C-alpha cells in the first residue's frame, strides 16, 4: 500500500485502493485459516 501511495495517480483512487485493501484482508484471513489448520477451508 505504501508503494501505491508513493506512486500516486490512479493507484490511490478510492475504488482501486479499497479493492487492494480488501484483497489484502482476504489473503491475511486465508493465511490465518491455513496456519490454524481450520477445517473450514
């Protein structure tokens, strides 16, 4: 996210930045499920 903020332009338009943040959260949550060996995968 820092890279996009530094690059500016289209990278920091709200719709793109929010999408990137949402994708990062999905990845974080997925990783957590794997690490705890969840049966809900």
